[in-house]
């Protein structure tokens, strides 16, 4: 793992160019990506409703 001077975190890479960059396989319980702090656009969830790796789009 590497944390650069500007605060970017890299796992499996020594030169991360985003806030979090993972080179390799990632396992997560819940993922969220947002255009802004209150506008989520992509959710990914691994639970009884979804199969691992499933994603769906949402505007709300």
C-alpha cells in the first residue's frame, strides 16, 4: 500500500493517480460512486438481492 504526498492511496500500485486505486482483485460489501456528495449514480451491493459483482444505476 502506498499513500502519496497528495493523499492518493494505492493498493498493488506505487503510483496511484486517484483517491483510491486498486491494482488487482477487490472485494467489497457495498460500493458507491457519486458525481457529487448528494447525487449517487452507481451502486454495487453484494447481498441476498444481488449476485457478487452486480451493479445498477440510480438517480435517487
